[in-house]
C-alpha cells in the first residue's frame, strides 16, 4: 500500500507487517502521544474519555471499507489481498483490544 492508492496488491509479508504495526506498534506510539500531550494524566472526565477512545482505537483493526477501495481500484487480486489483510487484523485484534481495554479502563476510569 506504500505505492499509493492503486496498490492494493499485498503479499504475505505486507499483510503480516501491517497486522503487527497496526495492532502492536501503534498502541505504544499512541500512548506516547497521549503522555506527551498531557491527556494520559488528565483529571477532567472529557479528557479522560478522549484518551480512552484514542488508546482503544489504536488497537482496532483496519477499516473494512478497504475492501471496497480495492474492488473499485480494478487491480487484479486487490480484493483478495485486502480480504486477507482484514481477516488477519480481525483474528488478532481481540487479543490486542482486550489488553488495551483493560489498561485504558484502569488508566482513564472515572468515578461518575
């Protein structure tokens, strides 16, 4: 996909890298941004909710609309590549989402 919007022809290596980067590497990066911006240590409910949503979203799989983009691109095999990418993202995301959800609830929990 680094070749641009018309390069939905992913191979196995790209799918594995995308899955690891999206579901593993993205979470600590997002957390670092939340700490650097002060959101992680916020005291207000609004900022805590924002931090919770951003951290949880960082562990979610890629958008399923990618398959529609691949279909519209007209590239042979693009739909199958995006379907494989989405399959692996959705297989591994419950693991990362559960862990991140537990941490986020603990970190950003409010007593409302």
